[in-house]
C-alpha cells in the first residue's frame, strides 16, 4: 500500500466521521453530549477489554429514547456502517455476531479500523459539539 492509498483511507475515515458528527449536531443537546462523552470513552474500552466486549457493552446500552435516539445506538450504527462501507462486513452481516465468529487476524484488523475511526470522531466531537462547561464559561465571559 503506497502513501496515496493511506491518505485516501484516512480522508475517507475523516469524511465519514465528520458526517456522523454533523448528523448528531442536529439532534437534541442531551444526545450530543452523550455521543461526545461515549466517543471519547469507547476507544479505551476497546483497548482495555477488546473489541468484542466493548461492542457488546455498546450494543446492550443501545435502548432508544422516545424520539428513537440513543448515543450508544448511534455510535454502534456508525461503526457498523463504516465497516460495511469499507467491505469488512457484508450488507447482511450483523456486526456483533460477525465480530464474535471471526479469526484473530481479522479481529485485529477490524479493531484497528474501529480505533482509527474513533480518532476522527473524537477530533470532530471536540470541535463541533459544545460542552456544558464551555457553554457556561462563555456565559461568564459576557
């Protein structure tokens, strides 16, 4: 793989992550704050526990609110969509089932892809989703 291929892959991840965060920015503030918080925590969960257990946790926490939204569900869908877009999964594959049955080489490869995606998600949530604390600091400056 040459340098241009890597640049294209990173650019694709960045664009995908930006679109994910942009969509979340249209949702209620509570979902935005939770999404930001979880996007920062999930990579540590993956590194400490492995992709399978981390995804199982995210999947289990994915009960939608009255509007059909849940930050964990959204992040789980983001991962699923990205892996399907990059052909790690087939269209009909169920993410959690697929992760549980793959070999260790593929597991590491997908783990690395998910962590790389979260690198971009974290960058964009920091820039696009305001913290409550930042909002309060802005009020104090006025």
